[in-house]
C-alpha cells in the first residue's frame, strides 16, 4: 500500500498527506482549503477574463425614446 506524501510547511520533512501537525517539528500545517493549486488559480483567472471579454464585446442597449404622454383632459370647473 502506498501513501500520498507531502512536505511540511515549516521544516520540509515528508509527512502523510492530510496530517494537521508535523511529527518532526510539531508545527501546525496549513489546511488544504487555504492552499490553491496553480491549475485552479489559472482556471479561475481564465474564467474571469472570458467573462470580462464577453461583457466588453456585448453591444450597447438601444436608446429608448422618451414616451410622450397624451394630452390630459381638463376637468370642467364648477
């Protein structure tokens, strides 16, 4: 059976993936949620760039002409 290994954030010794405390130095490891893979950051950056490009290329909405209201009828005075 082969275990996935990673390196300690502080001392650099090999530790099992998912350990929260390094057995060599005893320092707390950063959570997996806090560290992002470079591919993930690249995918997010490209998605944002595509959204900005589509928003920039979107044609401007047509200008609406102001609607003129019909002449109002005046009520007869008493």
